[in-house]
């Protein structure tokens, strides 16, 4: 847990906790289940869901590429 990997694990944990504390109570009180549902409740149109989808993909795809690269490298060992 040293170097860049440890730093990203620590930073991801802090960011996750911040998002949880920021949105959890609002989502629970609204009776919705996802952030996209909460955004659509607060704003009209399909824009909020498209924005939530774009942000999710922008965060997920680079992480997925790193995991796939690491899995491919581990197979050769």
C-alpha cells in the first residue's frame, strides 16, 4: 500500500465518504434509488440523466482499462 496505488486508494476512500455523506440522506428521503433518479426529480428533461451517465462513464472507463491491462499482464507471468 505504498506509492501511487496507496495514494489512490486513500483518496478514493475519502471521496466516497464525502459523496456518501453529501447525497445519502437526500436520496433516502426522496424515495429514489439512484443519483440519476434524484437528478431527474430535481430538474426536468433528460439532461440530468445524460449528465450522470457521461460522468459515470468518464470515471469508469479509465479504471476499467487499467484493470484490464493489469489482468493481461498477470496472465503472462
